C-alpha cells in the first residue's frame, strides 16, 4: 500500500499551475495561484485557434532552425553549457535560440527549483505567470524520441500546446512521469554541478529561491 501511495503523492506534487515544468510556473508542490502542482506548467490560458497564423516576434524570420546548436547559460552560480537540438524539436529550439539572441532571457531567474527533480526559469514576471513565444502567446508541443533523464532541457507548459518562454532542466536521474507531456529540445553537456547547486538553494514555500538565481543565455557559434 505504501509503495502505491508514494507514486501518487509524487504525481500530485508535480501537477499544478506553477508546479510542473512549463511556460510560466513551477514544477512540484504548488502553483503561483495556490493550486496544487505536479509538473512544470505555465499561465492558465487557452492555445490560439490558429497557431500557424500567429505573428512572428523577436526578429524571427519564419524559418525554423535545423541541426544542433551550443549555448551557455551564464547563471549567478556558474555556467551551464547545453546542446539545443533543432532536429528533434524545431519550433521549441528555434523559439529558445531566437529569444536568447534577442536578449529575452537576460537577467531572468530560475523562479522554481526542486531538489532531486528540476529547475525552472524563463518567466519575465519571475513568479511563473508570464512568458510568450516568438510565434505569439504560445505554440504546440513537439513529439520526439528523447527521454526525460538527468540534464535534458524541456519546455514548461500548462497543458498540451501551451508552450511559451519557460523551460526546465531535469536534475533527477530520470523523470518518467513527465514523458510525453513536455517538449524536450536539448540537454546539458557541461555544468550539471551548477544545476545541482541551483536545485539545492534555500527556497520559500512555493519553491522559489530565497535569493534570486539569475541567468542569461548566450548562443555560441
């Protein structure tokens, strides 16, 4: 009975507005509006009726990227190097890299961190309620064969097809309960010790760091 209850408890922790890795909230216990959280999520809004006609923003020229791209997340606790896979997730990768080049992420925070789970950032409001994409308010999920293991980078969302600017990095060895619900678009190639340090900073009741952990994303050539 105990073994059965523990997985249910973990799922309950991961399923909320700001408790799951998504566009604008957090990933574990509670959301920014006080609801229970189970996985990284984003603001509570419906996807646009036609994402294909959403306006392009932040200098996006309408052409989706291909191949693998290297970025460095320069955080206040150290650097994290990552590989962004535009072949696996063209829209998520193009969105992330275009926002990064436009300086969108400069000075933002990891607003929700949960040890042995994940760290989440990319919300300009800093509380899990904001964010947008280069395609408009949000864009659809992308399916690929990548798996939710330590070091992967994925879009946070509030449900299917609600991706914006928020993302999370898995710090746990694996997070199979997130598989299929979030678009994976990259992985950390160096600096997991920094991810571990961020995941273990002192936090408030909503998993928000007591002292802000800031970052910027620098695309590399």
